[in-house]
């Protein structure tokens, strides 16, 4: 994923995505309150855009791996497009299918 503020553009990796926000793992983080433009590639290869604000920063988002830190940030989306909504529907439908199967297994069904 590509993120941009008023000064520069940088790369990140989405760790968790929801309709209203996302967690981004990135070597570059921004201060809380920074407005970001987010660009991701949808499942069909199309560019999908959203705008959000940094609401929290982490020095180690996913846990240390052999002593390496994985910084990141939480971004609350403030503006999305129809393309983002379609992207979210694709992501949530795929994730929802997996969740349904695992919940059945846990219930013993």
C-alpha cells in the first residue's frame, strides 16, 4: 500500500483492514493527527483510494522477530470511495467465509 501526507509518499503493509480504518505496518510513521491519502491495489489490480487520519502510533505493531521492531500506526478513514466500499466487500466476504467455518468447528458441528 502507498500512503502520502502533505510532504512525502511512503510504503506500508496493511495488517488489518475494516470498513472504517486500518492498521499499517511501516518503517515510516506519522504523528497522531496527520492526514494521509491511502492507495491500495484491489483484488482485480485496480487502485483504490481513501483518506484517513493517524489516530495511534506503535513502536512494535506485530511483535519483535529476532530483535527487529515492526513500527506501525492506526488510521481512521475519514473519506472513502465506492471503489473502497467494493474493496471492503471483497475483503470482508473472503474473511467472513473463513470465520464461519472455524466457528462451526469450535461448536463441534
